[in-house]
C-alpha cells in the first residue's frame, strides 16, 4: 500500500511538472506547507481505498497516514482548497487517457451514452437550487423519475473483454437532450462507428456525422402506429449487445467512485470537483490497473 501511495504522489507531481498552468492557478506567490500535490494525492488515494466522501477521505488520511502528511490542515481548509482544484483533475484525466486512446482510436468502435449525476431526487428536486449555474431538473428514463443535477456524456472506445476506455467526457445540465450533447461533441469524434441508443436516432444528425466519417448506429425507431417486425428487432438487439459494455463502465464507475450521488455537494465548484475528481480516479484505475 505504501508503494501505491508513493507511485500516486509521483504521478501527480509529474503532472504538475508538465503543466505549468496548474502551478500558477493560485495567482499568488504563497506556497502552503501542505502542497496541492499532497492534497490531490490524499483525495485520489482515499478513493482507491474505497472512501467516496471527502469527510471520510480526510479522516482516513488523518488517522492512518498523518506521519506521511504532517502538515495536513483542518478539514475545513482541506475541503476549501480542494474545491479550487477542478482544473488539476481535468489535466489528470487527459494525461491518463491520451496515450491509450491514441493507440485504440484508429480501429475501435465508439459507444455513447449519458449518466445522471444527482444532486436531489424527486420530489425534493423541484425546490433544489444548489449549483444552479450549471445544474437543473431533468428526467432519467432508466429510473423513470425526475432529478436535479447534471449529466455526464461519455464517448468510450470499445475493448475486447475489458471495460471501454473513455475518449470524450462532457458535463451538461440535466435537461439537455442526449442528441444535443452529441451534436456538440461531433467535431471531436473522429472516423469510425459510433453506437448509441434510440435517443440518438436522428436522420439529419446521422447525415452530418457521415460527412465527417463517423457512422452513427442506433436501434430502429418505429413510427407511431407502425407494426413491429422481426428485422428491426434483431437489429436493435445487436445494437444493445454492442452498447452493453458502456453500461458496465457506468456501473463500475458508480461502484468505485460513487459519482452518481452528489447529494452532499453545496456549490458549483464542489460539483465540478465531485465530477472531475471521481473521473480522474476512474481514469487512473482504468489505465494503470486495466
């Protein structure tokens, strides 16, 4: 376990050494005794030990690793500083995925779907106002309920007998339709096949993507009153089988990081850290422990 902690700290320090903007984001010459690199290491390592809440991560580090982090501040200072480090988490995500995605992008099929990140469930979602700059009320068709929060839109590269590898990640308001998010992501998709569910079934979008070399594959969407036939049913089952690994990735992400439950978030900054911090943990686990 000590070796894992050391390796993680060195990885974070390397990221800071290769991205000078992270060092200058404070806009100050002040260098705290408990460094940002140590702060990120404690957060990431706590997640890897199965602690998903910031309070539990802090308590774990204070009780078991205080000798390794003698300048660990109070929980209030720890939490306040963590909320300013969303750009660092975004850089860690990019650094962890870039090399592996580049190696797969030429021949791997792509999968697309969205995952609700819930600040408040029904019926409390009607009165929720936390992080209203970026969050609002949406509908989760899987659970058939309304919620207040954001959506994580993911495009992942399909891998044989392994979890897909995220290639594009995008946060939006909960109310944004998946098709709208796809149109925003389309310039960065690249050539190949992209598998999505019925939410992405749109003839015009397929035509535009095909012009860029991306072939969007979706289940057959019957018109109102049209009888069901065998061929579209088989096609839909094929598409569902191809997309299933992305559902497994979302399930693994929820289990390992608790990303879907953001009920303890109290600000927009906290929401960004909740999302990008947990995604950074997941990307590190996928790339270093595939």
